[in-house]
């Protein structure tokens, strides 16, 4: 029995959370994309390059089956009419098992396009037969390790308008294997010109394992942005949102899932999902399956105000006119995320609700100037209300 066979015996809490993050985001994503496509005969494409067998041996659904169940339960039949589902895995046994699941699933008869199932290495999948259509694509890249992952393929999957990607990023395996010369051929497509810096990070004894893991995600993001700069979409803003998983037995990050998009609306939706499933005692987006006592003693809200204030300070270092601008909650959050991408190659971990709560507190402290529309007297912070931040905020 292989290691992957053992993995698909029964789902860990982390695996359940990973599937929930993907499917709960798609529950919001598919209707939004469907509305944006409108009545066009444009496809909405879902691609899973490392799909696995579809469910665990104990009967729990893995991501492919959870995806089919989700699509089957949509009230809006227009999504099923437009959706093209593509599953791939290199493991022939898994593909045989998945075909049986797909063929017996109720959703198949409701889909306009038959579910496509291929048995190839992920790097050999011809994704251009889908990307050339200029349709929105949601891709899920969940390898066992890191082989067959590349920034070129990842960028190609998110290049089209409305396209997003969730990438499983095995942070700890990079740390363990970076000094193995026979693995460098797998690292180069992922890190490109950042590979030397990855090696320096891993071999820096002054950094803890968590710092190294987070830095490696940042270096991947930098290389992805470099890949984007070579395309016609180089003028777009790329948004990257990582979610970490702590190791069960040690104070380490075992892996991340990384959400990649060009849409800030998509980032806002994914933040909602990730915050819901994060149980860290800090504002970082993390899942820890072992530290329940410590988690119970602290609350994310304790750290939010401090974290958002730090994001404002970072923004000012990039934009000298920050205090002269007129904001709403949503465009303030988007600006903070853009500036954080420039500085740290990932967005902030804060939701629009959290930013609104902090701005409301700043208003009470007289650090906000609310712009009241003509003929209205009521002064309060809403999502639509325009306001300016006072420089006294930083005093």
C-alpha cells in the first residue's frame, strides 16, 4: 500500500477543512460567475489536476465528490448548463474509482457537458484546450508533494478574466528537500529566479520553521507575479491569500493552501471562508488541529485593530497621499490588500466586516471624518458611507 493509499483511508481534520474551504468558496463563486457571464454561451470550467479517487475508504467525500454534490444541489440550473468539470490524476486506480463515482452520480444527467476524466501527469494535461476559450476557470491544484507544479501552468490557469486557483503548497516538504540536488528540477518551475533565495531562507538558522514556511510562500508569490509580468495581463493586480496548517506533533507549518486571483471581490469571498475555518489565536489564517485549549483562551478580535493599524502604516509607506483620499470600507480594504501585495506579496488577512468594525472604533475616537451626503444628518459608518482618515490616527 502506498503513502497516498494510506492518506485516502480516512480524512484528517485538515483534509476536511481543505475540502470545506474549496467547496464553500465555490458555493459563492459559481453564482457570481454565472451572473457575470449572463446569457452568453460561455462555459464555466472547473479543473482538478490531482483529483484522487473521489472519496475516502470510510465513505467520506474528498473534494471531487463534494464538488459534484454541491453542483447537484444548486437551485439555479443555469450553472449546471454552463459548467464543464475536468478531473485528472496520474494514479490509474484512483481514476477507475472516480469514474465509477461520476457515472453513478445524479448530477451527470443534469450537466450540459460530460465530466472529463483523464489519467495523466498534471504537467502533461493540455489545459490550453480550455484556456483558449477565454472562459472563467476555477482550478484546484492539490499534489502529493510538489512534483508537476509550476508557476507557468498556475498563471495560465488564472490568466482568463474571472479565473481563480487554489493551490496546495507543501511548505514543510520544501524545507526538508531544498538541499537535495535531485529535487532541484522540481523546484525550478515553482520558484524560478527566487530559487536561490529559497535556499538561503531554508538554511538560515536564525529563522524558525514557521518563518521559513511563510517566507517560502512569499517567494513563490513573487515568482508568480514575475510570470504574470510577461503576459498581456501584466497591468492587472494579482491577489494571493495563504492559509496555513500547523503540524499535528510540532510547532511547525505543515503546508499551506494558497488562493490566487485577479479579482478583489473573489479575495473578499475567500477571506470569509478562510476566517470561518481558521482557529488560530492570532489574526493569521491558520488551522491547528491540536491546540484547542490555547485557542479557547484567545480570540482573533483581540489582534485585529493592531493588525489593521499596521496595514495602514505600511500603506502610507507606499502612498504618501493616503490621508488625502476619500474611502469606503470596501475600497479601503482593497487598497490595504494592494499595498500589502507590493510589500509582502500577499493580501492582508482581514475581512470587510473586520475593517468596518475598526473604522467604527476610529470614528468614536475622532480619527475619522465622515462625508455626509447633502440633505442627510445621520452620521455613522456604513459600507457605502464615504470617509477620510485623519492624520491624528498615527499619533
